[in-house]
C-alpha cells in the first residue's frame, strides 16, 4: 500500500533537506568517531561507552530513515498558484472568534513545519481544513474537541505577512 503524500511548502522542503544534510555530515560523523574511539578501548563486551555510542548511531540512522521517507513522500505546494485572497497552504490567516471576538493569526504549513507557539498549524488540522479555500469575510464553523467553533476570516496574507 502506498503511503500518503505529504504536502509541504518549498521552505519546509528545504528545511527537511538541510536537516538530513546536517545529520549525515555532522551528527553522524561525530557518532561514528565516538564508536571508533570506544572500540579502540578494548573489550567490547564490557565497554559501556561503545554500546552507548552504537545505540546513539542507531538512533541517528533511524531518524535519517524517517526524514528520507518524509522527503520521498513530499510534494511541494506552490502558494503562488492560488489567488492571493484565498486561504491556502503557506498563507497567513487572521481569524476572529465570533463568540469571544478574539483575533488569532495562523500560518498553514505542511508536516514537520508546524510550530504552535509561532501560530504555524498543520494544513491537515480540523481548523485548517475548515478554512482552506475560503476568502476574507467568509464565516466558517467546525467541530473541535471543546465544541463547535465559529470563525470569521478577517484577512489572508502571504506567509511573510506582507500585503
């Protein structure tokens, strides 16, 4: 069965490639040096440093395998392909909660780019799915774990916030 494709912005794709490069060319090299140094210390059966270094190397290799799988499944979503006033991946969206009148700003991003502290939410999240394709002035409602949420799209901006 084919694993599902992962939408990413170009920035997220480049960030993923940079992380792979860093792990391969810096972290992995250092881990391999630690294994070699520990191996040189003698009896491997009772060499805790050797076993720890090997375990660390295995974890790095597993992380690399996961990142390569994400890269293999990734496809880049070009923000420029949709009209500038339409909510789309890679866009910043200002929302007003119709019950509390509070404003929130979110940027819709792909897997691995999310950072909730910075307002970067997954394009596959219930909130993002409710507002995708909508325009400034549209109202949306969606079911959240805490109940129905009613929002108005106040503005749609490029991810960098420029107008």
